[in-house]
């Protein structure tokens, strides 16, 4: 066979679409079947009609809401963090164009169109789309709603610590240090002197004094790995009932510097509103339990007297891990004492221990899917509303993936390829083990033969 050489390609002027061999991806084809069965495009077009002007003349053409929300779903399923990445991926794949409903000879929406549409549609509309996907899950019997787990995580903001400025006056960090050095008698400080001066200060990165000019909503926060960054906080409410599969019932983007006890109330309200919308919708065939949001599972960060009292007033049973605070005194706090002791009894019971063990399975899993494999641990958007819009559709994508995995056995596209690799490895591993065992036996026999021959050669009888 002759050696082939790379030649320059002359692209044809016209190509028949039948020759392009366009194949729809089985996962995205199933997603479209689910969305079409529940009239998703009709719903979002009616929902977003008020944001479009049918009488407009000129300007960029409008992007259909169904295509816009599908583009954000692609960002979750493919683990793409930025809208530029979504733009590139959708224009690179004919199967994704088929999922979006874009003709193969047309371009998928570019990143500027996605950004413009995101700014055009408000965050409340994105929340309604998220609630609509929850109703789809309820129609398939995947939502229980009785027991809800709540936890939060931090997301690194699209802003650098070196760019922070003083809230009063807008003075930069280096300028602030030089002014402090000048006031202390050092007129021309070196970098070492500035570092030493900065090291000895207390509360040098207080959110009360500093902010980011690029993202004023971001807060200086200590991350999970111990580093300090500008960040936002995302709080999830996850279904943890007996018949539940871990669907996200509500997501709340809030101040990263706010404590868990300050943000849990808004998350409970958001999840309760979504569950009430499912109960009130006559078109939802899969009914949730009548006593939805009657139990809440929390970690140590949410345990406080006031939170437990508030939950009792809302008739919600709490299962909150109790930190070791030592001996407490309850003078004049009988109601708080009763709430804390009741929570302690529930947590130490069999059901309480089982619920706290399942937190890692159902609650922490949502963070891994949405932010680690979903690509949103490091944000590329600024402004809390913009981030909330993207995270709401991200969480909706998680719920759709849960539906397809539980009901149809389909995994996310990247997970399917990993599963295929794992299957091949599982088939090859026994052959590899047998082969390794045979090789080791042969080598051991050969070693015994060489050792016997060596001993025979060294023996006196052979020398004689």
C-alpha cells in the first residue's frame, strides 16, 4: 500500500443535506421528547411574549425562548461554564443544532445573542421555567416534598481580590497601604514594608470596608479549600422523602458573607412556593403529599435557637445537627429550650440518623452535578440576578437529567461516554487478570528452573 499524503481540501459549493449524515444524540432526542410532550415551547413563548416587541423594525433578530433555554440546558449537560463556550459547542455540533431546532445550514445563537436575551428576560421568568420543569417531574411521580434538605455552597465570583476598593472614596488596596505607611512615618515604603504593615492589621479584608467595582454583589469569603476569594452563595432545597430521588425543589442565590441562619428562611419560602404551585396546578397528574415541607434536614451551620423556634411556628419538624456548644443556660428561654431539646431527640432517633446519613447521597450530589461536573464552580457572570438566572436553568437541567436517568435509564452525554469506557474496562479486566496470573506462573517456573540449574552447576559433583 502506497503512503498517503495530506492534501489541501477544496470545499464543495453546494452540499445536499442528505449527505451530511446528521444523527441526533439519543440523550438530547429524549430530552426533546419529554419537553414536547409537555408543550414546553408553547409555555415559554407565552411566558416571554411580554419581553418581545412584534412591531420592532431593524436590529438583531429575536431569539426564540425555547432555543434560549435549551442553550442554557446544553451548558449544564456538557459542563460548559461560559456563554462563549455554549456558542462554540452548539455551532460545532450538528446533533446539538437538531436539539435546539436550528437548521443545519444556519448558525446557532452566538454568545452576544444569548447574553442579550438573558438580560432581557427577568429572573422571575427563569424561576417560573424552573417550576415548570418541577411539574414535569411531578407528572412522572418523582417528587414527594414531605422531607426537604437544605444546604449551601460558595461559588467563586468573576472578580479578582486585587481589584477591590474602599467603599468610602474608592481607594485601591495598594493606595490604602501606602497611605497607612505614610501616616506611620514611612514616606517611601518598600514592598516588604507594605507586606509587614498589612500582615499585622486585623480585619484587613472586611466586607464593611471593601467591595469589588466589577461585581458589587460579590463578597469576600473563605472558600471550602481555605483560600479567600470574592464569591456568591447558592443554597439548595432538595427533596429527601422516602419515595424521592433527590430533585432540587428550590435554589436561592444570596450574599456569600451572610450566615446560613440568615438565608435559610428565603430558601424554605422558595421551595414551599414551588411545591404549592405543583399542588395547585390541575394539569399535574402526579400529586405530591398533602403535608409537603413538613420536615427539614439541616447541618450544624443552621442550628440556632431562633431558627428552631421559627421552624416550630411554621409547623416544620427540624432535623438539624447540633454543634458542641457546651453547657447552656435557659433562664427565661423556655420556648427555645423546648425547641432545642425536641430537635435533639429527633436527631438522635433512628429516623433522624438515617436522614442525616442520606444528606451526602441526595444533597451533596446536587452540588457535585451542578457546580463540579456542571462547570459553574467558577462563575463567568456578574451580578446576583444574572447568576441566579443561569443557576435556575442549571438546576432545571439537573432535574431533567434525574428524570431521564430514573425513568428511562439515560445518563448525561459525557456520563454515557464514561460509562462505555467503564464497561470496556470491566470486560477487559478479567482477561488482564488471567493473563497476568499466567505470566506470573510461567515466570515463577522459569525462575525455579534457573535456580535449580545454578545450584547444580555450583555443586561439587558437577565440578568433579
